[in-house]
C-alpha cells in the first residue's frame, strides 16, 4: 500500500472507530392553536404526562408538547434528562436535592416553586447513577 492510500485508509478507519456525537435538540415545540412556542430545553425543569397529554414545565408554566415521555426519553440527551417515573422525565441540571426518607425518594428542584418529584422505586438506581451518588 502506498503512503497516500495508507493515510487515507487510516483516516477512514479512525472516523469509523470514533464515537459519533448524537445531535440532541436544544429546543422543543409547544403548539397552541395556530402558534408554535419554542422552549429552550435548558429552561425545562421536567416533563410529565397527565390525561394522555405530555407537558414541559419551564419558568413555572406548563407547555403541551407533541411527544410521549418514552419518545422524549429517546430523543433528549441522556446526560441531561433521566426518567424518574413512568410519567416523568427530569432535567438533571435542575436537581437541588434528593431526599431518601420514609422509604421514598424525592427530588427537589431549583425552580421558584421548589417542585418536589417522587422517584419510582424502579427508577432510583438510574437517578443515582446519573447524579454519581
């Protein structure tokens, strides 16, 4: 193999071995009638599902989004968002405190309302892992 061919081959090989960076969204859309409101994911404290709808919570307001919790879990950056309940997805950047009292795990958020979210027993391990606890 000649030198230029070897260099080209090695560059292609390195590109295939290098982990591909996932392209995660920075915003999510909330549709209300004919308007679309774009919400920065850095401002979203959590997502929750209720009555067959999914909501993003940001700046103390609830915004309806077109994705299920399962779809959001696949779509969003797993380093930032973790599923803590079958109906809740938490933004780890907003966690202020985790309380392990009375056999329950509750995550307290840094939002103005000091929201408290109960973590399902089967999701505690994932939360602890993501928070390096």
